[in-house]
C-alpha cells in the first residue's frame, strides 16, 4: 500500500509539472501571436493622424472654357455666331474701373443712373500769331545744354515679362440689368471691384458682371477664393 501511494504521488507531481510547462508554452505562443497581429494590422487612430490634409489645386486659367460659348449660335460644327452680330461691350456710367471702392458703393446706394462728371475743358492753346517767330539760327542747331540734357535722359523702363496679360472674373451674364446690379453690389461689399458691361449677342442684350482687372494670376486666384467663399461662382475670362 505504501509503495502504491508513493507511485501515485510521483505520477501526480509529474503530471502537474507537465501541465504547468504546457500552459507556459501555450501562453507564450498566444502572446507572440497577439504581438505579431498588432504590428501587422494598421491602427485606425495612427492612420487618422498620419494622413496629410487633402490639397485642392486650382485649374489652369489657360484651359478655361469660354463662358459665352453657350450664348453663341450653332453654325457649322459648334462654330461661334457671326462676328458682326456681336458688338463690343460698353461700360455704363459710374462703373469705370479707375474709381475707388468707396465711390462705387456710395454711387450705387444713391442712384444707379447718375451721369458721369464732364471732363474739364482743355486749356486753350496760346495764339501762334501773338508769339514772335524763333530765329532761324536757333532752330537749325540745338544749344549745347539742350543736347547734353537729351543725351542724359534715362530710357523708359520696360515692363516686366509676364505682366502684359490681363484677366477678369465673370460672375454671370443676366438678361435684366437689375439682377446684374444686385450681383455687382454683393461683390463690392466683399471689397472687390466689379463692373457691369452690356453686350449684344445674337440680338439679345446681356449684362455681364466682371470683376477685375488683374495683372497676375495670384491676385486673381485670391479674389476667386474670396468670391467662392461667398457662394459666388466665377469664370476666368480675358478682355
């Protein structure tokens, strides 16, 4: 009996040790599998912060379509209407691009049809008969100081390359002048210069609202973003 009890105790100790070792090996295998899974599967929070913000690229203005193409005739294979039917746009009084923004808003609030101020009369040229004729010797040969001044005169500065192209932003073409003036008022309140230009297209008078002019693409893009934030769609056009 004593020998059987000792053998049972030794067998129990051996089975307990085997179970403990098997449990340790199984735990290490599970831990290694979890670690491998964590390193291989992308984490959603890490990807969310590592992604770069999407960037929007403005289209090239050289490939911009003509906004007045839909208003032209359908002669031939999509050819524009006869050039004789289109008259050059005429600027309305009070909408000249040279005036300041404050004057535009004030003139728009007071009246829409205020006549432009008449230009000052040029000074009358002095009567040629009252001035004595210059001596022939003086007109034939210039004096030495005058020649020196002419030679020292600085040449006119040439414009920088790339600044000759003028761009406009067209905010729409309306059949009613009141709608065009309302759009122009919205643009003026945003701090941009706008003008209404009537044009005859296929016998129909359209009032085009144009913003500008701009001498560079960067200035034009900044104004275009400002108008887009105000829910005003624009199209790049050239004069």
